[in-house]
C-alpha cells in the first residue's frame, strides 16, 4: 500500500503546484502592482501558452498587464505591441476596460508611437514626454 500511496501523493502535490491560468494572471498582476516587474513578466510569459483558454476579458487583462510590465522594464517595442493588441481586443468588448485603463492604454500607445509627437520631440533634441505613472 505504501508503494501505491507514494506515487498518488506525489501526483496530488504536483497538481496542487500547477496553478490554473486565472490564478497565474492574478499572480502576475499582483507582482506588477508590487513593482516586481521581472516576476510579473516571468508569470506572463509562462501563461502565454494558455492565453487562448482565457475569456476575452482575461485576455485583455493579460495583454494590458504584459504591455505595462514591458513598459516598466523599459522595453518599449514589446509594450507598444501588447497594448495595441489589448486595445484591438477591447474594441470588441467595450466594458472590458475601465475608462481609466482605456485612457492609460491609449495615452501610452501614443507616447510609444515612433511616429508620434514624443518621437518627434525627442529626436529633435527636446524633452521627452513624462512616463506613465
């Protein structure tokens, strides 16, 4: 009986250690909110293979979290990509983002746009726009 119980116990603990995608998204958002951006990105990258199984609202949360995490890690191309994906997906579900989140996404994409006003100001030697809080 010990031989049968041991593999079962190991299997049960293994299942408990595997978080579902929703828990992993919450964990990534928690890391982001606590300024642990590298940990947030690790969670989000691990979650990427499961994104298709998330609801549309969860995917949008994932995309916003991923974009804002890349922004904080000073990876503007990746930030712009993920925020643009979130904006497109949120267009199909207007209630998916709060008004403040939608405004932040739009403003940040605009600030990251290589052809936008920030790029022209920065390239001409002027001051760059303020970072997103």
